[in-house]
């Protein structure tokens, strides 16, 4: 029997994690009866010590980890399965006999601060007993196997309310201001805001992005200090860095109040009324307004008044809570803390330990709501400029305009383009602001909105209107049956070309991007760029950018006569377009080797391999295949519905992006290369693209840390957003290169490849393309896939050794020859030939003969 750890001395977190990972494989391999016995023993006595060789063992299978955690959670006595179902009504339950609630909690729920029961506070346990700067250990699993035996608290303490100190007359105030701009500039609306704010506080500004040279000088008259440092921790990360590193607590302690603010809102009227009222209000901390998710419009109508803040604050002074989203929420875009709060050790530690999170929701739950919860339970009195609490969330409803009557100074930009509660007639927002605040510079605000807001979000928001009878008109996309009917009669045009985002990465990349670059300034072609979740860099003549899943996206899709695809027609464009009315040109399989193909699973939130029916559907809709050599042509010949002469042996346009002189690339591509070089700062680059292969991220991070002259960049599927361990670079991070780019955009694959010294890949097609560069490669392929590539297959346990060998030697000659043979037609000018070949299908002969002559003269093809 395992000897229990001594009371009061829980295992170090790293030791607990190592023991848990060592325990899981044995538990997973055991019989059901043996599993129960093993689980009961570790709950009673703790995890067994590590045996010999445990440090060198492979990481446990992720599915086994989930199964083991589910078993621990259900045995903990602290997981209320029925309560978890009832108190998470936003989730969709199958209501089957499987432990689906526990599975959801293990896979997602604890990350989203959905408590296993109201008696267990996940963030309190993590923050108090684990490591608030990491997100690796399920707090309930830790408590069940370790914390319970040592009496670790599972809920925060509730302190008595103490009378707040009277406000200081004419307080000295320091403001920590968080900024971010997708284009790396200081917008005029920010200058206006800080100019007014500087009358009431000494302002210190930090942008979480790179800024163009000279931009910070715009703020010099209004700030005591200003910096631009990309850290990826959103506004609370900027507040933390300002407080602990750039300004410092010693400076902050010289002030009576510390203010936090950010640039997510525009200043529509001066701040005088706000500070006049709040400087006379007795409280320990205050914000512009507080909101409460459970107080709805219907509740407001039944109550007949706003919810009283004191009433709700007292209700919140209970430690039991099902979800952090159920707690009082004071927006972090404008907060003021008085001296008693600023001196609180718990408050300071929370600000000092702000860490990068997997998504913005976690920032809101842990920091925006987490700070409010700490202060309310610690006995600090809250005040707000807006009296009482309006229905959730008042600054994102039509009430945002009504608040201006009482001097509310800000308008949230996100309200206009996301419009979460479907407020009608926002297209008239400028006049509505001017009716309340005649001096507002709404033209500057509109320029900022048009520059940074996602196009489809803004279109959808402004399309919500009030009908003559007073009802609301909500625009809806066409359904699949209606869409198919529309496709029969809506005309399509051969010169309207569709360029969809790659469904695997959300980017316009690879061969499709190369063809777009070749035609971006050709006014004779209408280029329709179909966006997913990301805004795409797609400038040029006669270019339209529109989200695929939107009424405008559907309208344009119906009219596109030519559509270029990465994976396949239905995978790239999720609309039932008929092959009879649209020519789908397959660019993604030039060598005959299928690229890693992905599709959404049943829940729509994870990525996996496409099933055979999806592959067959894509193949049946493809009319033209562009190939790079004999092998590609042989594979394309098997496609069932090709046009006559539909195999075009023109070479891979993707290779153009890899081998052409940098000066010949599109301006956006050249700029991206320059920004990536700044990030690398002279280091060699290793690109790792697992595409489904399992790798030990912790081991890879340790290898990267031991090789400071090498940067290791990972590319994962678009839905994989969990933070990578330092110092690994996430090549899919929207803000890795942002600041000086046109849009926040991750590193395109070809950009990284051009600068990389080695590639680690789980894709045979990518390894074939990479071989053209004649650089070392490491194959993660297994089984039948590995037989296609003349490289040794490398498992997770051999990756580090393979990297050492790859960086210490040149490429395998047999591998390079194999790749070259697959790309006999790829010479750096394939995209131009594809453009010409498409035009031949609909242009007069004289036109395309002239273009062909120009191509031959310029490229020597």
C-alpha cells in the first residue's frame, strides 16, 4: 500500500503531475475491477512515488487521461452531476446514460470556471494552492488525490464588511491604460480619450502589439510613460506589466487612487461628470457600471426598477457559486481602486500573476469577474457611476445611448459590430450619439470602426432594422434547400473567381494564395475572398472580402463561376453549389498526395480526419485538378467528374511562394517575412506541423529552451487554441506578427517555410512540397502513410534526437530527389499559368494568346 504523504505537506505541483502521468497508463490497462481498487487506493493514500525510468516514459494517451480524470471526478464526492446539468443550460446534453456531464467538466468545464458543485471554487483552488500562471492540472482531480488529505481550502473566505474610508479631496490618481491596434497605430480616437483622461490622472500607456515608428509620440503630451510590448495577455496583462515592471508599485503607492482603463470604447463626452460624482462617493473601489447575467429585461419589467447595487452586493457575499459568469461583473474597461484596495496583498498578488490564457473568455472569468469576487468577499465596498443595475449587459444594448443622458462618457465599439442583443437600427448610431452628446467626433469613430471591425459582423449588425409595424427584422442566411433552388436560376459569371480560406487554418494560403497574388491587380477578374473567423489580407483591384457563412457570402458564392480549392469544394465552401453552375479547380493535391484533411466533429468545436463520404463528395464536385508531375496526374485521373482535359499539368502554385525571389512576391508577403525575421531575431527556425501526430509538447519545449539559438514554431489546426509551453511559438496565434501588419494574422505556412531550417511534419503532401527547398525534414508519419515518403518515421519519443540530427546535417539526397520528381512542372511560375488556363476557358482566343505571349516573355516558360 502506498504510504500517505505527511499531513500539511502536499506534493510540489510538478511532482504531482509527474506521478499522475505515470499512474494513468497502468490504470487504463487494468481490468474494471482493478481500476476501482487502484482508484480507491490513490484517493485514500495519494499517488504512488515514481518508479525507475518514469522520467523517460512516453506521455500517457490523451484519451486515457480523460477517462482517468472522469473516474476521479465521479469518485470525488464533489461533482453534482444533476446540478451541473441544470446550472449549465447553455450546453446541449444528450441525456444518455454515459457520464457526459463529467466528461464535459474534464474536457472543457473546469477551464470555463463551471464548478463541479457550488461548494468547490475552481479559481480559488487554482489561485491559492496550484499555480495561477498555468492551466495544466484539473483542480478537482488535484484536490481529490492530494489536497483533500492536506485540508486545502476549496472556497474563499468571506470577510466582514468594514466601513470604507471617506474619499480624499482632489485625489492624486494614476491610470494604467491598456491599448491594442490591429494596424499598429495610435488611432485618433485614443488620442482624444487620453487627452481628456489626462486632466484627471497621470496616465501610463502600454500597447499589447508592435507600433509603427513615431506612433507613441502622439501620446507624449498626455502620458507620463508609453510603451508598445506584445505580451498576448489582453488588457489585464498590460495592467499587470505596467504595475509590476514599467511603472512599479513604489510609484503607484505615491497616489491616492489607481485607475485601470483600455481603448475598447470611444470617449463621446468629457469625463467631468463622472469624476465629480465619484470623488464625492464613499466606497473602496468603483466602475462606470456593474452588470449581472441573471438580471434580464423581463426581470427588470417585473421589478419595475433597476436592481439595487447594495442588495446584489450582499447577495454576492456568499462563497457558494455554480459558475463565475453568475457573479457580479464590473467591466475592466474603466475601474478605480482606492488606497485600501491597492494596499491589499491579495489584490496585488492577483494583478502580479496575470497569465496568458487560452481565450478571452478565461480572461474575463478569472480576472474581470475574479477581481470583483475577491474584492466583494474581502469586504471592500463597491460604487458605480450608473445608479443600480440595468438588464444584462447595458453597454451592449440600446440602453448604451440612454446612459449618455446622465453623463455616461463612453460607447463600446464592440457593441456596434457584434450587437449581441440584436439592437435594431444601429446603422443610425452616429446621429443617436450626436443627439445625446453633440460634441462627439463621430466621424473619427466611424473611421476607426470601419478600419478594425470584421466586415460581416458590421454588415449583420447594421442590417437589423425596425419594420413599419414595429417588429424587428433579423437577416438570416438561406437554408440548404432554398440555397439549392437559388443556384438553379441565379446567374454565375466565369470571371468571378472565388478564393476561400483554408478550412484547416482559416487563412488564405498555399496555392490559392499564390493564384490570388498573381491576379490581385487584374481588374478583369472579380475576386471574391471568402473569409472564415479571421479577417484576411486580400487587397487589390476588384476584390471583395466577405464571410462565407453570411447572406453576402451566399450571394457572392452563387455568382462565382470559378472557385479555387485547398481541400475540396464542400470542405472549402460550405454551401450546396452545383458542379453544373460552378467550376471547382482543385489546387491542393498537385503531387497526388492528399494534404491533411479536416472537418468539424459533431459538436462543432474540435477537428478530426474527414470521413470517406466527405472525401467522395469533394471528389465528385471537382472539375479541374492542377498537378505538378506524372504522379499527380495519375491520381487526378481517378476523379469521377472531371471536365474533358481537366487535368492541368502546370506545376504547384504553392511552390511559387517558396522558390521565387523575395522581390517578386506580393507586398504583403514581403512584409510578413520582415516581421517574422524580427520575431526570430537571428535565430534558426524549426517549423513543427503535427497534423494529428502526437508529440510531447513539454519535451519539445525543454529542447527549445536548451537551444536558445533555435526558435521552434508550431502550427496546429484552427480550433486548437490552448497556450503552448514557453518558449514554443504558436504560428497560429493571431497576434504573433500583429502591430505593423494590415490585420491581426498568424504566420502563413509558406512564410515560415521560407525562413525555416528544418520541417517536422505529419503530412506526406507537405513533406513533398518541402523537399523542393532541399532542407532537412523529420517525418511524423506512421503506418501506410509513412511508406510514401523516403524518410525514417519518427515517433514522439524520438523527436528530440531527430531534431538534433536534422539540424546537424544536410537533407537526405533520396528525399530531395523524390520531392523534385513529384514537382517536375513546379518552377516558380505555376500560378501565372493557372490564371492563363482559367481565362482560356471563357476569354476570346486573341486575349489569352496575348497574355500567354507576355507570360512566356517574362518567365521564360
